[in-house]
């Protein structure tokens, strides 16, 4: 850490006063204070005193859900920590969060920080922040404009992860699991579950060559994309052995649990095998929960304590809203526009629900007008063919690029008569033609559509409630 100088002290005074004023007038002050600090003192983060322990969470998908889950569990353990739950995961938001962990003049006050970190910007953040633990959820291709290749992000992490950092890695990710080579690392994995096929076909599978010798891999099991198990016939490379291995998912009450639970086997526990409560809905939630369990086990907490902490925590509430209204289960779920993997995974989780489905897609980046960021080519990499099943009764697309999405849906085999489009996202709920039979309604929104997605969610609820009243 650099020594504090006059410039740093003047900047922190200005930032503190600005933050207090913003809160006084009802603003969140989650990003701008950090932006202001960097503007007046570019090396502000290097001079700010850090907590004694830092836990970082990064990766392409799931890092917000996982970091919020970890923070919930840390709260159960009465840990005193700073966390960027409502702020940015880039330098500005991290600075704002770390400021909350210091005294007025920037001296350490909280012993712990739990930081969600943008995977691409770790090359800058790790110059001033040395996480004691870094959990990497996964690495996939994402925005074509920013980080279209998982290998590109892998290279950034591989080059800049501090030598002192202990990694928590997904052994099933054929890409990010390799970050543990020649580093301190612990791994988690989910066995193939009874209802899973051996191989799942997706539009995208970016890891087809051995990470070691670049020969073709032999797949043993593919859960989705490049998540699964593989080995190399040429150099004998294979997935790393997991320290925390999820062996089964119990969906009903059993002797091991009073509700849904997942079984984890680890040689680090005297019990050997432990059942943990599961409040999630799909395989993504399962990975996030297992990642959190693995982290706290590495921090030295007993399986019994982790189980109790997980029991009071919720998974994904910041990214998902669910409500039963009449015969309909209505979901509002973030699906990260410009990210074909994220959109595919959310669609997949919804179409697996029993019964009829109505899907509203708000995943382009347009708001009131189109811009250079509204490139829609990424949608052709999403597995939209999942929506062509008979149980999907309607697919509604809202946004300035809705006709482009219609083309992608038609190309994927979705019948034209199922598709309705509107250029104004707010009008999407008016295109719903509900049958009155039990069904799932999914509102999938990108980051740019969060506000309008809430309106549509409320409109659907009102529409269903009014129909119920009229029926009576």
C-alpha cells in the first residue's frame, strides 16, 4: 500500500462530503464517490487501507448471485464486512465499498471485504487489491463488444492473479479450472445427476481442445456448453479432482433433510458426507450454493455451521422474482443481454418447468433508440430452439431490435404463429394471450431493461388478477 499524501487526504474529504450530500437527497452513492476519487487521485485505491482479509468473486455468470449468497452467510456468522451488493464491480464501485470499511480518513475499520470483481478488469484491480481468496464461478464467452472469447478473459486472470491468493474453482469448467495449475486451489464439482443426459447439445462449446497439449478432447459427460467431464487421450489431461463433490440432489423430504437438499462429499469433514439445504430451483443455483459451501469450508467453518448459515440464506433474489398469481407462476429473471450463454441458461431453466410456458424476451440493449451497442448478432449463438416445444405457447419479444430477434427465433425453428413483437418494451404484456390454464410466465430482461421489466411484471399480475375477478 502506498503512503497517504496530501492529494489523497483532500480527495477523501471531498468524497466523504459528496457521499453524505448524495445520501441526504436520497441517492444511493454506490458508484459516483469512487468515480470522483479516481478523478482527483488516480492512485486512490493503492493508498486506501484495505481490510485484513479480502474475498473476491469473479467469473462470467453467477458472480453477483454467489457473492450475495456468501454475504448472507457471512452475516449469519456475525462477520463485520464490506460488500458491494448494490454497487459496481469495477474500480469505482470497489473504491466506494472499501471506503465504507475505513475511518473518515481512510484507515482500516472493518476486518473483511467481500468483493464482486469484474473479470476483465481484474488486470487493473489486482494491482492494488490482493484477495486472500478468489472464487471463480466459470468462464464463458460474453459480449462480442467486450469479451467475446473465454480464453481472452482466462489469459487476463492467469496473468494477474496474485501468487498469495488461494483459488476456489469449478472443476467442471474445462476452462477456468486450469487457473489452479501451479497455484493454491480448492475445487468443487457436481456429479452427473440421475435425470441428466450424458451429453447435452448447445450452440456453443468453446473448449474442444486439450488445455495442455491442444489435441482433441474426449468428452465423458457434458452438462452444458463446456461444463462437464473430459480427458485427453494424448497427454492424459483430465478435470482436477474435486475437494467438494456434490453427489446427489434430494428433492423431497428424507432422513437426511426436511426438504430439498444436496449431498456433498469431502475428505475435509469428519462426517465425510453432509446434506445441505437447497432453496434454489436449477443447476445454476446448485453451482452457486456449492461454491459458497466450498468457500466457507476453506475458511475453516465446520459443515454443521455452513449448513445452518445456508439454511437462512436465499439464492438469487437480486436476480430473480417469483410469485404465484392465480393459476400462473410468474418469473422475472435477469438474463444478461449480449450474453448468449446467460440467455440460454435462463431459457433452459424455464422450459424445464412443467406445463405451459409464456416467455417475454427483453434482452436487446435498446432503450428509447438504437445505438452501436445494440448489435444483435450474439442472439444467434443462444439456444433459442429450446422455445420451439409445444408447451411454449407464446414468445413475446420487446425492443427496438425485436424483429431481429424474431428472425433468430424463426431460424431456430420456433413457429411463426407463436411469436409476437413490439418495438416498445413496455407494450409487451399487452400481447399476452393467456389460456387460463396453469402455466409459467417468464419475463427475461437484460440490464438495460430492469426498470421496464418491473412494470411488465406488475402489469401481468394486474391482468391475471382482473381476469380472476371477472371469472368469479
